[in-house]
């Protein structure tokens, strides 16, 4: 089966590579000639563990290719995935400009039956918008090709996307067409044979499943973070609280890890989008709105924790702070809405100088934090970040930070403040006892 993937961002690229691994003939399309040129050289524009090996294997086997020629790809593909960005507008709603532009190009180049799959995260009703747009353009072309619209939301975790594609928790397919349903079973035949759960539903339900899932996880993170703030005040231990809560089968231990707040390409955007969808339909998502506010509060609280621990007046003038971890989570270079951005901006606003290190996030940080260039230096490793620093702040729990030589860190530092915003070291008392240590909720 010939598959066309329009968009080589995070979702489209990973999806295309994995579908080629499943035996499909996949062509990934993007208007960015530089990106396509790099991909054709085997150079990935993103950091994702395990992806390059699978890409190289399937390019070599000629099941996977990259092009800027959307016309030919649409005409030669049986199934076309729309995998472009839906960035948030100022009001929080998803911008569908790119999705609708791809739909227009599909309609203008359609030459027979196609299954058009929306992989982008879109609000409820987008399937109808795409369908109406394609229908109008086909009418103007005076042609009557058959086609089906499918909603097939992604549930990829950055840093674990390859695993999530190869062994997903479920595959959601929203369509009213039995023909399209059977074709999508064939696309995911490897997973179907392996008895991966498939959820078949209508388009609107599939569109909402993605938002509902991400919003729930964001609520869970904000919940445990607020509990962590209270635990600090009353002398309780949030890690033990979370562990006990997670033993309850109704709750589960996942996403019960206190920290500096959530970030990334999905949770901040999707929570705002679903609250906007609700308002547009006369409802208010009070729980989700509270989670959004709690997340902003959590990042501010981290700045306050650092400020007042280091100076009773909260003034950080003349202080040098080493920041470890800039990406929003480990095993990715993605800094979209990363807590590190707000925390670093906050520390600098109170006079601090920053020495930052992240295994993969520094290239993106250089332009996202360009406005404070004079207050931030990028270092080669965690030990350089600690050199002559008054404090270390661990924002992202990369594995290499767990194994740091604390004695070497301390010997490099001017003072021994460590703000462990992921509780990486809390259980290692031999390390903690050597530090002016501050965790989250412990």
C-alpha cells in the first residue's frame, strides 16, 4: 500500500518511519526544502531515540522516501495522512490553517479514491470542515472521485515515540465508512495481528479522545503538584503520598510525580484548546481551567523557592545559578512551553546569572532565550554548569544527572544549594546530606 504523509514535523516523521517499518511504501512530504534535503541525507531534524536506525533501514530498502512534490505523492498514494501543526491562536483555539491548506491540495490533485487521515491534533468538527472543503473543490473541478475522511489521533510521548508507535496502548480510528475502516486495519495490520486494542468510533468522538486524554493527564500532574506544595507546608512527603495513591487501581502511579509543572507540544496547547471548544459550545471546563492556572502557579512557586532559600529578601543579584535540563522532558530536544523557560526568565529577572546545560536542548534554548543572552551561558556538561555556581537547579531529569558525582559538583561550586525540582536525589541521603538540598514536596 502506498502511503503519503504530509508534514515531517514530530508526528508526521515518526509516523512515516514506523509505517515503512510495518511494510508500507511511505512518502513523506514537506514544503521545507532544506529539511527534506537533510532527511534524504539521513539527517534527522529532531532528537528521538531509536528513530534514525529505523529510518536508515527503510530508506535503504526503498520503502521510505522524502520529497517536496505533493502533487505526485497525492496522486500515487492510497492513504494520505495530514500531519501538520495546529499551533494555538491567541484565544487558545487551534489554528487549522495548515490542515485546511493540505486538504485543499489533496482535493486539487485527487485522481481516484483516497482515504484522507487526520493525524494532527484538531478540534471537534475538523473532519466535517475538511470534508466540506474537499467536496467544494471537487465540484469546482467538475469531478466526482470517491473518498473517505478518517480521524486517527496520535498518542506519542516525545522520547518514547518509537516504542509508542511499535507497541501502542490503543489505535483510535474515527470514520463512518466500513471501507475506510478496513483499509486502516490494513495500514496497521502488524498491530492488529498483535492484538493491539482498536477503538472504532465516529469522527467527532475520535477527535475528542485526544483532547480528553491529554487534558486528563495535565489535570493529574497539576493535582499532584498542588499536593506537593501543601506537603511542604505540613511536613508530609509527596513521594510517599504519591506511591500510596498509585497503589489504588482506580488511580495508578503514572503521572503522579511532583515537579516544576508540565510543558511540551501537547499539554499546554491541548488544555487551552479544549477549554476554548467548551466555551464555544456553551460549557466551561472548570477542572481543566484550574489545572492550567495551577501549572502556571507551580512554575512561579519554583522561582520563589529558589529566591527565598538563597536570600531572605528574594534578591539574586550577583548569584550564579547552574541549570541542568532545558528540554521539557528527558530524551527530547523539544523546549516548547518547557518549565525551564519560565523558571530561567524568573531567576534572571531577580538578578541571577545562569550557566545552563542540557544534553539535547541547548540549540533550541539559544533562540528561545535569546532575549536574555547577556545573562546566560551554555556549558559543555553538568560539572561546567556547577563551576563557581552558588546553586544548581535540576529542571529536567535526564538519566546522566542521576549518576552525577556529587562530590565533584560540590567542589566546583561556590556554595552548595541544590534545588532538585524532579526529586532525583531525594532518596539518596548520602548525597543529599552534603548539600543545602531542596526538593519538591519533600
